[in-house]
C-alpha cells in the first residue's frame, strides 16, 4: 500500500521503537517543569506524541530532513501545536534549530536513527528491495543525488568502498565490477534491476545463510546517498553540547556502524581526562556525562513480536553531569578507562 494512498492516521501507520524505555530514560530530565525535548529524527511523531502527553509543560523541537514526515507529524501532533516547533533540517543542525526557535538549551534529546517506517513503506521512495521502484533513496527527496546517480557514475573502486564500508558486504568487489559492466549497456533506473544483478552475483550458499542478497547493498547505497554516518559523527557532539546540566540523550541505532559511532561519541564524554595516576580529579578534567545504560540495550521478545522493526535496535543513553565535572577516585577512573 503506497503511503500517499494510505488512509490510516500517522499513529496507526507507525509504532515507535522502545517507546516505554525511551520515555523512562528521558522522564527525570523532563518531568514537573518547563523543559525542552529535541527529537532529532521526528519521523511520524510517535515518541514526541507520548512525551508531550506525559509532560504538560514540555516544548518539543522536532527535526527531520523529510518534508513529508514533518507534514505527517504535524497532523499527528495537532493537539500540541502550541508546544511544537517543526524544523526541516538534518540532525547535525541541532544547535541551529535550538537557536532559531529560541527555546534552548535542551533537557532531552532522542536520535532514532536509520530509515523511517514512512520511507520504507512508501514504494516510490525506493528504499525497499522487496518492491520495484525508482532507485531514489533520498531521505529528503528535494535535494541531492539519488541511488541511481551513485550506481551510474561512481567508479568500481568507489562502489567497492561503499559496499564494503557501509554495507559490510563480503562480495563488494564482485558486485561493483558487475554494476560497472551492466551500466555500460543500460544505466540503472529501477530497484528490480539491481536486485536481479545481486541475485546473479551473490553465491547461493551465502544467500541461504546471510539473508536477502540485496540487504547489504541497499543499506550501503542509502547511507551513501544521505551521508548518514558523516552526519551522525557531526550530530552527536553537537547534541551533547546542546544539553543542559542534568539533560539526557537517548540514541537508537539499527546497525553496527551507527552503534559504533554512538558508543565512541558517548565514551569520549563519559571518560575522565585526568592522568590515571593522580589521586584526585583535576578541575575541568572530569567526565561531562555519565552513562545510563550498561552497554547497548536491546528490544525484548515481546517488543519484537509487537513491532518487528525493533529487532536490530541498540539503545544507548547518557546524562550530562551538573556542573560538567565529577569527583572520581583513581580506582573509579581506572575502571572507566
């Protein structure tokens, strides 16, 4: 069913991932006072709707690069229009969004990364390898190169790099060479053409154990088209800087590349910079944040049964320490490192 002909409400179309856990983690920073929550990936507004309902004095700044998502979220959140600022922007512009709306700093921030339900479900956007469509894959369909542009213009080494680095594809070289050979006769325009090529290149034995042969290639193309990892590397430090003391950040990642970047960004801010052999924390050298999770949390079997798209999720969260420093002992600093 195409989204543009889908008569269901945004709430009926979209089940937010780990909603209860996200709400629980953010509540101490948002409850019982005027607070600002930044939804860095507003989507169809599922997480924002729950938080607005739970916290009557909450103001939400919702960013999304997808104009259609912003429109649908606005419909879903009509009852909260006086407490909602929708911003058409990529999430590395959190600082600009807060400055532009004049409501910062943030008390809570959520990143729900990856491709959205809206984008996956709308055939015409070309994100799904299960349905034939134009090879687009832009999260913001108003700007930038498409997946077809990547396939038809990148050199074989460039294609091999993005398939290997962004899709973790074992057969990146073979696929890249096949793409170049095929486009010399006919340029790629449709997703079914690429899927057919991948069935021919990826060995049958690998398909039996590694899932659909197009999964990793489509992921790699989507990441390249939208510069997702580069944007995330810039966005997380910007988000951490935008949090007020006591503010909290929650990040939902859906593959190891996102989670690795998130883990590294949070680790840098939760680590002491005082030399480990000193008996006391040097002023200004303590950790700025404390972790709220032990490693990455995953969805329960019940959550996955209710919402299959939660299956790969990895959740990490942290809180900004009041004052930006913490008095920790040598033993505690050694443990953190």
